[in-house]
């Protein structure tokens, strides 16, 4: 009873503490007066012609230089009485646009948004807390071939703004907004997480995110719990996704709850509206194909995330699921019902510079594809035991196998903290090798029996729904090829 009372008190306090703001409403009526900067079609065509490296993570976009400074936009007054600066950017034929600011430094009280020309998806606000260690910002995607940049700043702080757009990301694969009549990107045997296959895995599903890396590549990844149970936003993915290699961890944008609302993709209506820009690299290892990052901020309550439990022991997984974003599509689930087997595989072709200790899995339902790389493998005890490295399973090869880099190999892959998971998942060296998951809204305390948490049901469905409503007001193809 004490715990229930504490939970109710927590829910009431959280609801009362939410700072409810009206969402920013783009002023589309005056856009014609806003300067527009376009990427040359020839520049995009040249970049697209060079897209041929299939050994890297799934590529969805090409980058083009597009320098735009403050003198390339229009200053006026916003409805909230702050100074407003706007500029339009475009790239003909783009299915979606994201931006890389080469210089991003804002004073207190300043906020920046980007949105599509129809005002259908507004990303932001980005503020001074979103500035990366390099003094940059990578934004989330908006649909279409034109985007609007809008900055609002207190009049007295205009001179403190340092803003320079550097690159535009031209998406040629549409991961920003699907249409009912659009051609499917991933195979038809993929299973939406909203389907009944996901019913016993609702918590684990909430831990998984779609990752954009450098606004050019996509992978999958998941939040993981740590022994302190302090909700540190630790995200685990595959090393071959090249975070900290091709691009800095600060270029990572994570998209949460990108999934359909109905089963079997009858309505492919996933939204990329819940995102976090930026991360810092903590650890990684080639031979165990893992990368661990800390997100730049903890996912807001409205995202309703889950911190996955894990098992770094040697026991063979007997059954379970994988959760991932094939081809950058909405979240899918795959099921295995026979025991995995321990293998060592090459995931980068004949060169075989990446030999990975992996769990070999054969699917009873579903599959994986490029874009699924880094997605988690859970065992029968709802513990994460691996991340996807590669394989030849597909909708046209249902008897093929997939290979998941083993968590028990990554746990102490190297002696340095930068080359292992243990230093971060068990920072106080308690000696544990297995840990339960943790709900983002769960209250733990002395009345908890096992300290492992009960997941999404811990606050009760009615209270969770109420909190979500309040918070919502805020804003590879073969055994030798990488799955990404």
C-alpha cells in the first residue's frame, strides 16, 4: 500500500510539474518573403551517382554543402514578441531534409526550429543545451524537399547568436513519412510491433530507437539499464554502424516510438516527431561489434521509454525476439523459438577485418534487413543478449540465419573502459552479470521486493495514459555483409 501511495503521489507531482506550452505554430502565410537557398540539382546528382558502398550501414541520404549565415535570412518580430529570424532551404526531389549547423551557439531564451513548407512536422525547439562539443547541431528530419529554419531570440540577445548552416541532408529513401500507397521499403514478412507478436514484449519494444548517423545512415539501437538504475540514457548499437568512426557520436539523432498504430502496415503512419539530437561516445569494440553512447539528454516522459534489462552470462538463448527498424521503416519484431548457437563470423566480406563472436539465430516469424543493424536480441527471460551484426535471412530466404554480436563477449571485450560494457553497465563493480529492465516512470524504493522493476504496468494503465496525455502536450544481405 505504501508503494501504491508513493506511485500516486509521484504521478500527481509529475503531472503538476509539467510546464505545459502551446506547440509552436509555423506562420506559413508569410513564407514567400523569406529568403530561399537551394542546393544545385547537379550537386545532388553527382553525390547520388557515388552511392555504391553497400558494406556500410544503410544509407538513406546524401549531403550537400549549403552555407547560410544570419545575413542570408529575414529578421522580423514573432507573435511571442521575440525577434524572429527565418530562412528557407531546399533540394529538388528530396523526400526529406535534415540539417547540419557548422556553428550553433545560442544565448539563454533563444530557440530554433525546423519544419517542412506545409508545417506538418515541426522539429525542435533546439536551444543552447543542444550545442555539441564541436559547437554544432544535427537536426531531425522533416518531410519534403523544402524546409524552414526559424530562430526566436530575446531582442536584447540578438548579438549573442552564432549560427551558420553547413550542410543539407537530401533523403532519397523516405524514412520520414510513409503513405498508404507508397512502395514498401522493407519486406512484407516483417511484423509490426503493434501486432500480437509484440504483446509479451511491450516493455522491450519501448527501449528501441531508430538511429540516424551524420544525417546520412540509419541503424537501430536500444536503451539499456545499469546497475545503479539511475536512468542514464545509455544506448547500445552495433560497432559497424560507425558511430565515432565515419561521424562523431554528436551527429546521432534518435527517433522514438516510430511505429505503426495498426498491424500489418495497413496504415504506415509512424511519426518521427519524438527525437533526441546528439550523444557522446562511451565505448566500442570491433571484435564484439558493439558501440555504447550516452544520449545528450534523457528521453522526456512523453516518450515513455524503457531501459532494457540484459544478460552477459554464457547461457545459450533458447527463444525470444529481436526488435529493429528494417530499411529505416517503422519498428518491427522477429521471433525465434529454437536455441541460438555460438558462432564466429565475418561481417565485412572477404577482407574479414571484422570477426565477430555472435549468436546464430533462425527465425520462426519475421526477419531483419539493412537498417536493423544494432537492434537487440532478447532471450526467453526478457534479457538483452546481443545486437544485430549481419546475416542472410530475408523474406525471400526464410531459412537463412542472422548473427547477433554476443553481449557476453562485449561485456569485458577489452581491459580499458572504452572497450567494454561492464565499466558502464556495472560502474560500481558489483559483479553482476544480469540485470532486469527499468521503466522510465517507475518509482523504486525500499518496498520493492527485487529491485528489478515491473515495467510499464508499475504505474497502472489509467495513470500512465493520463501522464502521457499531459506530457504529450510538449513536444546484411549475406552472412558476410553488414546488416545496417
